[in-house]
């Protein structure tokens, strides 16, 4: 421990990470993350009385959804080459079933991976990919 304290330059030590996703329709996306995935709305941000963004939480994880201002065009693709990889101690098969029962469509059914996890995947309304995994029993 002593060696780490004196290392120059000091290494980065973050305490959290909150992805910010720019979406086409913030109200639709908030509803999807809340009603399909099971996040809850922690905070809404309004501009001129309209929803401009929302912070959503699920356990210790927080994401921020913000309304696209379309300055870069209305047909700009989102979510390309980007995946949120989430971990949980919950039963993956039960979670996947619950998401499907609420209207979600899995882009990957639950399956065991060679790196010791069982996971499944969904894609949000804007194309952002989300994987949810749990460790396989040893």
C-alpha cells in the first residue's frame, strides 16, 4: 500500500460512472427504461416545462437520458458500437422473462458464456445495447 501512495503520477481512482445517453424521444426512452427494464426515475430535468432529461436508477447503477437537440440531424444513428454491460446477483432467466412480459424484446436469450457468466441482451429504442449478466456458480 505504501508503494501505491508514492507512485507519480497518481492513478485515477473513480467512485462511480454515469453514462449519459442522448435519445430521440426522452419521454419514450424514460418509459422504456422504467416500464420494460425496471429502472426508477430518480430525477427529471425540465426546460421551459418540457422534459429535457432524466436520471434513472437500478440498484447502485445510474444512467442519464437526455433529449437530442437534433443539431447533428434527425437521422443520426445512436448506440452504434456502444454497449452497457451490467452485472447483477439476480436470476438472469427470471429477469429476461420479466422484461419480455413487459414488452421488451431480447436481442440475445440468456446463455452461459465461456468467461464464467450467464447473460442476456436487449436494445433500447435508440439502438443502445445493454447486456445484463450474473456470475455462474463456481
